[in-house]
């Protein structure tokens, strides 16, 4: 009942925020949007505003009496890389209603299928792509882009560059000369905490055998976060470089919905810890085995027989993400998601519309407005800005 009421209260908030996430709203609309939320929640407008400004730890303790619902909602909110005690983080718990409204999406064939589809579209439009071409410098003498220089020294003359990497790396390291002055200092001050995700892919010959599971139970997130406090203390520990114990963990078993992911009679189990330290005491090399063991045991304790179904295990630790994905600090959102680093303030107000003080240079990607994730909005907005300026 409490969960149902919480979701009913969350729907108008999700509907109000959605245009901003799609990049169809501006900061000027904000007061109007907030009053829409307050109007649609006539009974408790002030409490709603207070809730939105608060953390989801506080919100969930107030709204949901049982850890049976608090734990999974918190696990999902943490999936957005937002800490439980962060002011303004409550929005990500309200976001739970979005899963009821729009469902959860997975590209058939896995995440790579989305990239492949975009490549096909680009080719259809006459675009060309070069892979494995690492950009070493963006040349912009006199505050105007003139060229990019690849690793190995090849220079490509251009009037426009649109980056899709961490904005600090793009503007403070690759850009020559680097962004200076107030805007450079603002960007350098953007925060990136130590709490990120760590991942384990497990190949199995059956879905996790939860006792009493019904058909459809494998379609969404399977949370192993038993108590909200476990997540909050894990987050604080990870920020300080400690591996969480108990381990906040959840699973997705997308092969239950997508038969292209595994051979017949086999499955994929995606185990993610949303509160893993990027830099861990002793280094990931030393604690990776312990992390995997704890994660597999966590699933086994809920689904006896899981370990016997395992065909293979592959880990994806933050240090590997830092190397392979080139995510500073292993951070998939490039910069922390926080009230002062979101929407048109991501990051910074001057850079929030994807233009930079350098003529011809535009930024997009997870560290830019409106937020990180597989959104498409930052890239679309940056491309629109570039086309408008041309
Ligand atoms: C375990 C996990 C689960 C997640 N789940 C979800 C989810 O369910 N939903 C969701 O929306 N988000 C999810 N995310 C977050 C999401 O993956 C990221 O926010 C997203 O991939 C960021 O995309 P991007 O294109 O902005 O940047 P990136 O993915 O960082 O892409 C930038 C690319 O640029 C390349 N690059 C970097 N530097 C250079 C250079 N100098 N020259 C050339 N190329 C360079 C990098 O190699 C990289 O390929 C998850 C993240 C993790 C770690």
C-alpha cells in the first residue's frame, strides 16, 4: 500500500522532469514545472518540495515503512550513480515510477546493438567514422579551433570539433591551449567522487533459481539490497576506499527476454555493485577475487543452486573501465550526478548549452547537460548548437 501511494505521488514528478531529460525544457521553465508538481500533489505541496530537495535515504525512510521496498528502490536510485545521502538525490528514487510508466529498455542483442544501429544510420546519411584514432590534441590558437592531432602525429584540419568524452579531459587536457580563466577554473572544480560501479558478467545454464519465483520475475531488476542502511553505509565506505560488506548488488537477467544473448538453454546474469570504490585500499588486483566471491555467494544465498549453474565469469572492475573506456576515476557519468552538476548546470553554467568559449568547439557526452547515461540528449543538443552556429 505504501509503495502504491509512493508511486502515485511520484508519477507527476517523473512527468514534469521528463522534458528536461529529453532536452525540451530550460531553467526558465523550472518554477512553472515545480508549481505543476505542487498543484498535482495538492495535499502536500510543501512536503513534496522538501522531499525533492532532500536525499533518497531520508525520503524512503519517510515514505516506505519496510526495507522490502526501500532496499530495491534505493538500489535502482543508486544505479544512476547518486549517493543515498546526497541532497537533491531524492529525484532518483521518485524515478522508480518511470519504470512503471515506460518500462525498462534493452537493445535486442545487447548494448553493442545500439551502437551498431547508430553506425548504420550514420553510413546511410553519408557519414564516415574512424575507429581506434585517439585524439591527442585539439588545436585552438586564438580561441578558435583549427585542427585535431591524433596519437602518432596525424593532424586533421577542421573548423568544428564536437567532443563526447569527459569535459575536463577535453577542455583542460586535450585543448591547446587549455581552457583558462573563470570558466576553466569552474570546470576544474567539478566533482568526481570515488563511488562507481563494478560489474560481473556470469554465463549460466539456467536463470537464478529463486525459490517460489513466478514467470516474469526475471524480467526486471533483481535486488539483493536487503536494507537501506546497507546501501548508505556501503556508499560512505566506498567513498573512503573500502570494499562494501555486505555488498549492495543487483542482477539483470536480460537473456530471459532476449534469446540472442545466450545459446538455447543458457543465460546471462549481469551482477552490478552500484557502490564500489574506484580506488580501493590495496588496489583492485588484490581484492577482485574477494569481490567476485562475495557477489556470487550473495546470489547463491537467495537462489540456492546458482553457483552450480555457472559456466563462466568475467569481471569488469573500475580500474579496467578507467583504462578501456577512458573514464577518469572509472566514472561512467564522467562527473558526479548532483543537484549543482545537473541539467543546464552540468557542468558549468557557461558550458551547459554545449557551446564553449572556444569558437568551433562543442562538448557532449555523459559529463554534459542534462545528465549522464545512455540518453542521446547531450549529443543531440550539441549537434543542434553546432548546426545553428554554422
Ligand atoms: C555497470 C554500468 C551500468 C550502467 N547501466 C546504465 C544503464 O542501464 N542505463 C544508462 O543510461 N546508463 C548506464 N550506465 C552509464 C552509461 O554507460 C554511461 O553514462 C555512458 O556509456 C556514457 O556514454 P558517453 O557516450 O557519454 O561516453 P563514453 O561511453 O565515455 O564514450 C566516450 C568514448 O570516447 C572514447 N575516447 C575517450 N578519450 C578519447 C580520445 N582522446 N580520443 C578518441 N576517443 C576517446 C572512449 O574510449 C569512449 O569510447 C552504466 C554504466 C556502468 C559502468
